[in-house]
């Protein structure tokens, strides 16, 4: 068994395959570990809209004002699952920014994650409901989410229930989310990854074929014996 593994390990293709598997394992292990540590199924997300941008700014790309206390298109956010009672309400910049599921108006409505600030909360029949607002909304106009077809346990009076809560935004990293959005929304992202893989294969296998020295025609052991005998 050990000798077979040693022979395989000498094979460059085998070592490359092991490296790829190890990288995949590390990525999935990090994702699973993040879910466990942060207590949410969505620990890392990319901001895909400009609803949180303040209206006084012209752009929502995050490049010109990356460190304002709000979110921009292309930000990478770290989300932590918390008890609904710990969510603080207040208008910009006081209230907590949360991620939640958009209420489903019908069984055919696609599930979608929203990231907005909590400006008000209310307890009704033992459940906490949140009134939310995008920082980019004008004035004090708040969101008015539709009634979820599954009942008042999910949304009520334009607010979302704690049952829809994914977690609270605890950190934002400017710009990095653009990479995830590129891969998700455009075939160009997949094309870039494919090109990188091809380049790695070229560096690992193809280039050495043209730059390496020619193998000796006579095995070293036999050559040494020949020299000694003469």
C-alpha cells in the first residue's frame, strides 16, 4: 500500500489532482466552519444593489466613498445570526443592518435575500417584527413589504417577522464583492476562471516540456557501470 502510494506520488498529475482536491476541501471546510461559527446559513454575501447608498452621493460603486457607514454595490458583507431581541432599531446610521428573506406573495415567488437597516421593531403575538429601510430611500419613507402568503408569522403591516431574519451585518469589505457578482451574474466570470485553470495547466505541464533538458539515452545506473568496467 505504502509503496503504491509512493509510486503515485512521483506522478506530477497525481500530485496536481491531490492539490486541487485539497483546495476544494479547504474552501468547503471554510464555508461550513463559517456557517457554524457565525450561526447562519449565509455567513458571507455580496451586495448586489444600490438601495443602501445615500442619495447625496452620485455613485454607488463604493470606489469614491468606501468607508461610509452604509453599504454599496459590490461590498462583501459578513453576516452573523443573532437573537431577534438583540437587533437595534434606528434611522441611519443608528439601526442595525440586517439580511432577511423577502416575503413571498405567492408560492411561485422566488426566494430573495434583502439587506436593509432596521428603523423600527414591534412585538405581536410573541413574534418580533421589523420595519426596514434602505439608506438610499428618500427622507423617512420606509419599506412596505407585502403580506406573505404563508400568514402573519412571516410578515405583517408592511414589516417582516423574525422568522425571515437571516442575521445582522457585522462587517463589510469594500469592492471584494464585485468578484462574486461577476462570477454569479456574467459568463465572463466563468470564462476568467477557466482561463486561469488553463494557464495553471500550461505552467505545470506544457511549458516544462519545451524548456526541460533532454533525458539521457542511457540509464544512470548502466552508465556508471560502463565507466567503471572500462
